[in-house]
C-alpha cells in the first residue's frame, strides 16, 4: 500500500467521523433550543409579564437611537 493510498484511507475515515459528529452536534443544538424554549415558556407562564415583554426581557430588542442623543455622544468625545 502506498503512502497516497494510506492517506486517502485516513482522509475517508476522518470525513466519516466529521459527518457523524456534525449530525450529533445538530441533534444537541436542537435539544438545547427545545429545552431553552420550554424553560422560557414555563417561566413566562408564571410571570406577570406578557409574552412579548418576556421575550424583550430575555432576548432584548434593538435599541432605537435618538439622533440628538447620538450627536451628544459624538461631541463629548
């Protein structure tokens, strides 16, 4: 067996391992997202906040910049 053939075999084995690990990673990510959302929903259900308020609190919302406030910050620098 030549060095090229051995290296080809190694590459093939590694590609197979990477594919399996990629599948596992996708499954773990899905499980994590499901668990996080279930926890969020459970906590929100016992909270006084609305669902939208809870989403904003948990994940934030893009801040709307007031141009005058932005200019004040630029001038103070």
